[in-house]
C-alpha cells in the first residue's frame, strides 16, 4: 500500500481493523508502529514546544487531517485524542470521517462519510477521549480524513486539545473550512490549507467493521 504524507498504517488489515495514525502533517517518512509504540512515536513526531501547550481553536472553523488510503470498505471508525481543557456551553461540536483525494500544497474537496455529535465529549473532563463514528459510502482505496469542529454558545469557551506539529511546509495534510458545520456540509466541500503555524489535534483513528 502506498504511504501518502500525514498518516500511516499501524496494524495489518488482516487483523480485522486498520489503524491510521495522524502524527502530524509534514512528516513524510513512513513508519510502522506496534499498538504499544505510542510513546516513542510521540517523542519522534511531536514538536518539543507542543508538550507545553494545546491547540488554538477557532469557533466554527472545521479542521481536517489526512490519514491514509483505505484497505477495505470499513463501516466504523474509532477516534482517540486528548482534551487538555474542556469546553463550556457549546452550541455544537462534531467529529467526522471524510473522504477526498489529497493534492500537494492545495486544498482538498472533502465528503462526509459519517459524524458524531461530540458536544458531551468536548465538554467532559479533560483527558483521553474516544468516540465511534458510523461510516457509509466507503470503498477500498478511498483517501480518509478525520475532521472536527466546535462552536461556543453565549458565554461559552472552546475545548483545547493535545496538538501535533503544524504543516510547516504546507503539504496539504492539514486543512480547514471557515464557518462550517460538518453534519450539514455538502459533498465535495472545498477546504483550504491550514496555516503553517497552526497545530492541529493529535489523534489515532482505527477503522473496522461492526
């Protein structure tokens, strides 16, 4: 399987799942990880400065990270990430799995393949969070993205997340779309390059069949 920039296969599809790791855009070196190798990977791929801070989110700005190419037409995805500071009084918060062909140094057109209402997760206690997304319309060979968005209501605050490195070389692995709600965005929505100093959330995504 080719290894596009931004995500790597970390478990064999023969096991019934395909784990996709988003170590951070701009890291083009392929790496194979075991399920227990998250600590060394963390040291290798996160910027040193990232340990002392969290992502800076922008209200209702949908962000997306490229993961990898699918080995199979999976029907579920589990997204694991860490909340540093919980949100308060969110108007909405969502996590989605999307597909779209990546293009180096340009925006990608993304299509939602499943999403979950994540308000309770974003407003929950700080720490490691896991959400499961039901998927549809996937085919083997699709390029997979994980996306998230949140918007604070009156007097509310946004959640902050454990970050990965920014897409300093603007490779196209990290994308954004202003004023967008993932649950209602149309197929083929045009995203743009996320800023070269913006650190997206750091996550692991496992896709599987129910």
